[in-house]
C-alpha cells in the first residue's frame, strides 16, 4: 500500500512546491533557491525509500534507475550542501558572481528533480510510464536560446545574458499559471455533489489527450459504464472542463465534420420529434379478424 502512495505523494509535493507564489519585495533568486533546496531534500528522501522498497524489481527491469538512485545517494548531500552554501553567500553579498554560483547550484538540483520525477513514474507505474511525457523546461529554453544565437551569432553574449535574466520571471509566470489551473480544478470539484465526484474526475480525464487511455479508459463509453452515466453526459462534462481550463477540446471522441452534418440533417428531417401519428380510421378495421378473449372463470 505504501508503494502505491509514493507516486502521488512525490509528484504532488513537486507540483505544490512549484505553485507557491513569491511575495512582493522578496528576492526571487533567494526564494527560488530556498524552495528548490527544500523540495529536493523531501523528494530525494521519498525517491530513495521508493527505490529501496522496489529494489528487486528495479534491479531486474530498470537498471538505469537503480544506477541513478545509487549515484544520487552519494551526490545528493553534496548538491544540497552546495545549494545552501551558495544561498547564504548570495544572501550576504548579492553580486553577479554569487548570483551565478547560486543559479548553477539550483540548476543542478532542478536537473536531479526532473530525473527523479521521471524515474518515480517508471517505478510506480511501469505499464503507463511509456505514455507519460515530462517536459524539461530548462532544456526547452536552452534550445530556443541556441536557435536565436544561430540567427544572431555576433550577439551571442547579449542573447545568453538576456535569456538568463528572463528565466526567473518566466518561471514565476509558469508557477502562477499552474496555481491558477490547480485552483480551477479544486474549485470545480469542491462544489460537485459527492455522488458525482467519480464521474467528474472521468470527465476531467477525457479533457486531456490520452490521459484517460493511459489510466485504462480508452473511450467515454468505458467511463460511462464505470460511473453509471451516459457517454453523452461524460462528453458534455469533458467539454465543460476544457472551457474551465481554457484548453482545446481533444479530437478523440469528437464527431467528424461529415458526421455532424449528417446528424444535423437527420435531426431536422427524420427525428422522432418531427414524426406525426396518423391513427387508422375505424371503418378500415377488420372486425372479423378480432378474436374474443374468453373471461377467466372465478376460482372462488
């Protein structure tokens, strides 16, 4: 039972840690460093416990994960100590060199956290791990910076300097967006009737491409059976979630343009609401073909 709970605990801790906001007046670099250091300590500890619990399986099926876990057990204390030392040095003297050292120490922790997150998914849910994509924001940013440098090679130093200065504001904006989205999900669910909670979650699953499929519900009909609801009810709720989260409706489960047109024509022409009932005239009924039903004898 503990093993099954490790995945949501670790991922939720990382998500909520990223969603915390920075108060006005505080140094973003210091706040971010302290947050990442604290989160790393907790996440590393949980990951080590999970890997130890599943050591037999990990050694046999995930040798790269086992090797990484052992390496991190040796390096994690150094990473954390370096981050704490760089944080204190920057707190006392906030010059460019100390800031650069702090950013480097935090980047090392963030890289380790990203790897821990990916390996935690593989250990806890090996069947679905192949479908889960965990974006590396730092790598994505570096890729864009490299493209700009290729376009303006003479200004490489300036480009990289500007990118470094924008990294923290971009991270703050990402955290704010995550917090807003999490708030929308919780706010919608908390006002849901208790008996419909499972069904609402199934609707949410189908609002994100492939998320329902990797959790064992490849179609809205399958979710409808599990929730004792109609597929149409699941579909309407999915569309509502997409509107709440401000995301496009997934193509899976949507009718094609041709099917929508055919359905629209059918609704206007042969729908049962438009059909008229024409009773048969009484003078056209063949009375001779009607048989009289004998009355049942009273048993009393």
